[in-house]
C-alpha cells in the first residue's frame, strides 16, 4: 500500500527505531510509548488487520506471535509482557496495517483499555 504509514516505515521512507527485521516481520519502537518498553510488530506484507491476516495467511499470524515472544525476551521482559492488537474502528485501530503492540518493562495495570 503506497499510502500506508507502516508500509512507509517498513520501506524506510519514514524513520523508525528498528528492533527486529526478517523477511516477513518488522518491529520498531512506538513513538508514543504507553509503557517503558513499547514495540510494534508488523508483517511486511500489508494486511489491514489481524482478522484479514489470519484468514489469508494463518502461518504468518502464528509467526508474528512467535516473533513477539522472542522480541519480548530480547527486550528483557522476563517478568511478563502484554500483547495488544486492535481490529477495526470499534477497537480504535488507528493504522490499517495489522500490528501487535508489545508492552512491558514495568508492572502494568489490570485495566485493559
């Protein structure tokens, strides 16, 4: 997608602080962190949300979860971490490119929203 914010980040057209990259997945630090560690993990192939990704490529959806766990470990989140993915407007998805937030680095609140 030419106009997608995350596609532009993946292509290097918009700067980011890269945490991880392989042939299918790109991870970078959130510019507005909600926790001491806040990393976004995105597929390089554009899917508008997790539902679309899971339906079109369930293996990639599983690979993204595996990478999230590996990134969390490499970020030192040994006491735990939270994964969040927003799917659609009612969930306040702000960028229509499937992405998973990794949050951690401190005791998180019980509140999910």
